[in-house]
């Protein structure tokens, strides 16, 4: 089959959860089908990654350089204001691009068998007339993502905006979701939510992100390295990291003076940069291409998230590497995981700090979490499960 796959950003390097999930889907699809990937780039310098991805997966990649999809809200206030006069939620409005429309339409005119929309906010690129299979792969239920932001924010302009965005996104989901032929959810919880928004139950599937397990963990008595990986401009990551730095990390330092916190990921804002510059025990590494090289030095992986939706790929990445994990309850949402078995869960600053200290100091606890985490991934997130789901969709062309 010829599959037109439309996503937000180039899924390479694999330095954030969205890229990892998208890359794994593309990897499986490209083994049996001809895949045309269309996405955005934040700069011309990223074109070299574009070429690397084409070579690695043997797919055709078309990119459009655009500032709007990738910058933080505070940098695009005029664009946000314009979007208020559109029925489209801003998460859709910010991805509308005439050059991308022309490229997508040109590919459709040449002939395709399916359009695979990765993230609902790219659904505006669907053609007016349906003449092939339409597949939606979701990473978050976007309206619920905005609901959590609305609940977290104190009363200000952003709270008002998040409320409007939540309402518009929910209405958009109710209109658009039902137009697809197949639906791929990131978790069993999200599968049920998609069905409530108009997806057909018999054609909606839980698509697990596939991982190959490889233990990179070894307990070292005098090594106290805490790790976090993610896009630092994405609101849940930014909020969680700031909460950890301000409220949790000082409590850990009181117990372990030599502890270090390593932050890896793109788009760190000025607030995070300033906090890192003021504390020599916080290491801001930026985006890294070889994550495994750094994970070998990890003593503990933290998921201090208090918002967001879908499944946090960083949890699965760390478990697949055998790294012990301490997380909030929201951080492992959508993953059928047990507290104190595969991960340690804590939601309050003191509880979170004590959990991290326990993992850093206790060899028995750390090694137990490492083993059970690896076993969990082997059982629930292996590639054959994902292949079976994608085959059930793309081996059936019935509309």
C-alpha cells in the first residue's frame, strides 16, 4: 500500500516521547508498505536529520520549515489572538500552512491508498473528498489535556484561553473523529474516550508503542544521578520539571549532598535555564542524539508530571532500559502498572523526594524495580503486538 503519513514534527532524533512513538509506527509500516511522511521542521539546519530518517527507514520525507508549530505561546501572541476568531482550536490553527497543503494535495493527486493522521491537530490536511482509507493515530485526547491546564492555572489570560481551547477542541473532536475509518489509541483508557467521541468500537484499537528491552542499569553505591528526558517547552514537562526543581530537589539534596539532576531535551525556556545556572547540581544537557549513552549513568529516572494526557513515552523508555522510575500518578496514566512493583509512585513533594532517596540508596529496591520494569515491557510493549494491530488495519482495505 501507498500510505501518506502526516505528523507534526520530524520524528528524529528520538529525543522526546512523541518522536519515539511516531518513529516506531513508521518503522513497522515501512517494512510492508510505501510510506510518504509529511511534517514540519523548525529550521533549515534540521534538513540533515530529514535525510538521515529517509535513509534509516527507507521512506520518502517531505518537510516544510515553519516557525508557528514549534514556538512557545508567549512568542506568538498575535497568532493566538487571530485564532480566537476561528472556530478551529489553536492546536489545529497553528498547523495550517499553505505550502504544506500544496505538497499534501500534490501527493494525493499522484495516488495513495491511505492517509494516516498522526495527532488529531493535523486532520485539517484531509482532502474534501474521501477516496482512500483514513486512519487516526492519537497521542493525547486533546480536550482533556486542555481541561487539565485550565484546572492548574491561576486566574489569568492563559486560564481563559485554555478554557476556550478546551471547548473548541472538544467540539472539533466530536466533528472530526467520526470521519475516519480506523482509530489507533495510545492506551486502553484513550480507546474508550475515542469511542465516546465518535470512533467505531470494532475499528478502534490500542496500539502499544513497541520497545526492545536492553538493561543499561547498574547500581553504584556512590553514584546519585537523577534523569529526566523530554521536550521542555511542552507544558506538562515544563510544569513538572519546575515543580521538581523548586519543591522536590532541595529535599533530596538535604539527604544526599552529592546528588545531580540531569535534564535532557530541546526547547528549555529562560526560567529553566536560569534555575540550572544557579545550581551546579542541575545539568542542562539540551537535546541528545544518543540517549543510551547517558542512560548508562542514570541511577533513577523521574516523571514529576502533574498534567498532560495519553501515555508518557519517557516512562516506557526508562523501563525498557531497566532504569528505576519514580513518578507521579499522572505520570504513569494509561499504563497498567503497579506501585512499588514496576515503579514507585508519589504525588507530594516530601513523598516524591523520599521515594527518590530510597531508590538512590537501596540496591535491593533499585535492582528489583529494574528487573520488574524490563519484564513489564517484554510482556506488554513488544513489537509483535504493535505489528498485529497495524496489520489488522492495513491488511483490510474495506471502507
